[in-house]
């Protein structure tokens, strides 16, 4: 399998991306050939400094970089020689099987939606985040920002895609699906929430267990928690602050350490035909390594093929 990596994306690129490559190739489970897209001279020097064998990497030169604050659509159109644009071209033409970047999130989302096809039957792709549970397990929350306004049909599909991902990647057997709401009773919530509840209740492809409230997010009540991207992004940013605050206050606890986003790598775009992983702009080596591992696992487990099957049946 071939996995492409934008070496120029992120606040600490390309050094931390190279460190991530070195960490990944030291893993026993590493089985991918990595296509490193970026400034050739810099990448060659850094990979040599980190004693990375050329056997498992290909350097793909790029002459431009899409900045973090550039307009995504405009930048992708005007910067065809950028690392992100080249990455999506390689993905669309089948030269790589997955693409990873910690660069401009908007450009990654635009590239995902327009450079490669959505899975058959998908109305809207979604992005998710892993939630560390109090009991030591992990859950999945989606959407977390891609779709701030959603129709009930969108959330119904998010539940299916999230269930497939949670089963194959997080290793959860028959993941319990919960709908984020203001109360646990069936009739709770606004008109949208009530309509979504009916769809999820009748969906044979998921294990729907009812509504979940904010206090349930970190417990074992649901493994896959579904909401619109507006709500999900607020929850995500609040969860990220747990780790930041505890570190500033020098509070150390194994559970709180699990809120470190580096442990999970990046966010996969679910609902497009090939794996695309979006990393945090401040990603360092560990995060890049874990992003590559997520992409590898998605390919090995044929996650997107099984997601497509669940959606069209």
C-alpha cells in the first residue's frame, strides 16, 4: 500500500513530519510505502539526518505551500504545485491509496470533497473524533465541524459510518449508538432531534440505544455519539482544553493524559472513497506516526468498502 504524506503542512513541518515517518518505520506493523510530498532538498536532508532508509519512501517534489489562513478553494485552484494539491492529484489518479496532512484544514476538506468521489449513497461526508471513556475504552463523536447544519438523513448516515469505523478501527463489537440530546427520553429535543431519533430507531445497520446527554459523553452509555457539527465541534474543543488546562496546572493523571490528541493522530474524513486523514496544525512526531497507522489500518480493514456496503444495503 502507498500512503502520501504532506510534509509541509503544520506549524512544525517538515521536521516533525519526518520524525513521524521515522517513528512509523520503526514500528513492527509498518507495511506501507510512504510518498513524502514537499521541498525535496529539505526532506532529503532531514530523512538522512534521521537515518530513514530510502527503501520505504519516495520523495515527491512540491514547489508551493498552502498557508494555514489561505482561502481553501482559491488556494487549491491557484497553487497546483502545492503539497496538498499534489497529494490529492496522486490520490485521485491511484498513485497513492491514502493521503495525510496537518496543513490547511479547509483545503483538505475541499480536496476530499472535490478531488475524489464520495462513497455511493453518501449525502454528506463527515469528520469524527475519538473520545476517551472513563472505563478505559474509547468512543467516537461525529460530526465535529464539517457539517454545522444537518438534516435528519445526514445524522442517520453519520451513525452508520461511525459504527463501521468504531467496529473496525476502535475494535468495538456491536458499538452502541447514541443521539446527543438535551434529555434521555424519546420525545426530548427540538424537531430535528425527534426526527433523527425515529430514523435511528428504525435503522437495522446500527445498535441504537437512545438519547445521550452531555454527562454521558465520557461514560460507557454509548460508543458512537451522533450530533451536528456545530454541537460536536464545541464538545471537541472543550475536551481538548482538558489536556491543556491540566498540563498548565501540572495535574497528572493517566486518564487525563488520554485527552492528548497526539495519541490518536488525526481525523479521518468518513464518506469519501479513499482514506484522507486531517491532522491538528500543532501535530508533532507522535501524531504523524499515528495518522499513518490509522490510514494503514483503514486500508487493511477495507473500512470504506464496508462502509459503502452498509450504506447501500
